[in-house]
């Protein structure tokens, strides 16, 4: 526990103390801090804190500390703040105000703190208020909280697939195994069958609507209770609507519209009837728009998205795989990778698998190959090899941030050669074609369990190719001379 506390206090010292932290959250590898005043944080000092692998400045300050440790460090910071993870730290606690009513120059300490916070928030908004940043922030905030569920459900999907294959092949027999596999599937489907509700709740939180109403709108897309003999028809085509039509893309759009309606009604509705009337009218209006307008339109987009993805990979083949596998690390570095989550979910909903994920996973394998080459070439640099030893195991399991931000990106050339390794691995997957993952949540070698239609061997061949070319390219061309110099850990 001492390590987590030291790291948490080191981070706070570098960002201006707990008084400069407005909110603390985390994802699988990154502590995410919303600052009250960016100018009080020293990014260079933060990068030098022992245990910090890398720092990303986006709509939130993202501090990479690695899987497992991230949750513990975030919890320590939350405990120091006195609030739960994801909650706004009250001004009184943040600024250490013992007597918020104490007045000087006509303003209480609390009023001065509020005034300062408002000024800093306005500066922060001016700096980060761009359409692209706001869109990416919204997407990440909707799906990042679901990451633990994706991981658990993804691994369960892999286990049920393996057990199912063994039962079919006759290696496992008896009703007990079939029943056990069925139970695991029921648990796994808890996230994917009701994904629309989870996304509806999170979208409402992000867009400022009532989370419960967001869940209702998400649930409405499942068309629960619709009778086959009396279907709800698509206004544009006349065909019956299908449960989940429009997918997650439609849910996010519908809840955004819900938020606009609810906020407007809150402003004009008398307090005495606000709760009842606003909730009713918001759900009624957003629900009707969702069923009759958003589901058909989002369904059209989702269908054509599937056509576009299949066309790109069928026409491009190995070249498309090379390109996608090569640029994915750059997208991760820029924080653009979360945008793919709803696309993967939509592909799985429509076809039972996502053919993009196995190709994109090759980028992480290229990192592993590059890390191994650096370990061999830079063995005298104990400081670097110490970081590599800690980052490689999670890299093999598909969590690439420690290798990216702790090893390859700071050195420059290895990042490029790692991208090349991922590109060659992606080319192999693209060449064979139609290699898909049945679930998201697992990557790296774990994804072998998720590959559909028995094509795990193609994915394994892609992994080996990415490891090999990541290693060879880095060994021959991507090892900086100064990285090979002796350095103590």
C-alpha cells in the first residue's frame, strides 16, 4: 500500500495539490484527473514521478500508471479528497476552507473559491471546447465505465466457446458440462443483451439527463412487448422494426435528444409539477422520436457501416490490414481508440463478430516484438530493461499503454518500428479475411479464445508475424544509440 500512497502523493504534488483537482476517475491503465487550473500543474514534474509511465494532456489529464495499480492509486486520491471516484470534489474540501463564511473585501472564502473556480473552468473550456475533443470525451466517458464488464464478458465468451467446441467434438460429455456452459453464457449475456440500457444510463450522465430516463430510452430500443402480429413499422420503408435496430449509435443519439428535451422542460416547468411532468414528457417525446425516427435512421447508418467495413477488407485485403494494423498505435496515442468501441459492438450485434478487432490487436503485438528487441539490444541499460520487464507481460495480454508511453514512444524510433510490426501482422489477418472476434474486452494472446469459426490459427499466425517483424525492425533499425548505453535502475 505504501507504493500506491507514494505514487498518489507524488501525482498530487505535481498537479498542484488536491485543491487543484475537481474530479478523479480512471480507466484500465490511466488515472484521469480534471484540473481546476491547468497552469498550476507541472507536466514535467509529473513525468518524473516514480511509477508514472506517461502523461497525456487531453480534455482530462491522463496519467498512465498501468493496470491493477491504477485503481489503487485513484482510490487513494479519492480518499484524500473525501469523495467517491467520479464525484466532483466540493470547493470547501478542495480549497481547505475551515470557515466558508469568513468574509474579506466583501466576499466570503467560499465565494472567493467559487469565483476562482468559475474563472479557471471558463479558461479550461476555452482551451478544450472543440467539437472533436467534446465528441471524443463524450464517447470515452460513456464506454470507459463499461470496460470491466467488457473484459469479464469477453473472457467468459472465450471460455464458453472453448467448452462448446469440446462438447461438440465429444471431448466433454454429460449434461453437467452443457448446463455449466449455459450458465456461463447467461452471465456473459448480462452485459451484451442489455447493452442499450447500460449505454443509455451512461449517455444520460454524460449529456446531463437523468440516468434512469436514459436507461428507459435505451431499453425502449429493445422493443420489449412488441407483438409479431402487430409490429411497429419503419416509417420510411414500411418494414417491421427489429429490436435493437440502430444499435448503440442510435441509443447515444436518442439520449442526447432526451437531454435537450429534459433540460428545456426543467427551465420552463413550475417546481410543484417539475418531477412528474418533466419526466413523463421527456420520456414520451424522446421515446416516440427514438422508435419512429432515430431507430430507422441509425439502423440505416449501422447497416451501411457494416457494408463499408466488409467492402474495405474484401477489396483491400492484405493492404487494408497492413494500413489498419499500422495506424492503430497512433490512434491509441491520440486517444482516438475509444471511438471504435461502438463500432465493434454494432458489428457483433449484426454479424456475431467484429472483423476489425483482430487486425487492430496486431498493433499491440508489434509493441511486444519491439519491447523484446530493446530488452536484448539495451541489456546494459538497467533502467530501461526494468521498465520493459514490467510492461511486457501486460503487453502480451493486450494492454499496450505501458509499452507505448514507458518504452517505445519516449525513444522515438521503436514506436515507428513497432507500428511496422503491427502492420505486417494486420496484413496477415487481412490476407486470409473474415477473421472476427465474438466479443470485445480481450486482446493480445487472450483473444485466441474469442476468434470465431475456428480461425484462431490465423489470428495466432498474425500475432507471431507482428512479434517477429516488431522485433526484427526494432533490432535492426529502431534502437537509439543512447538507449544502449549503461544506466542503473
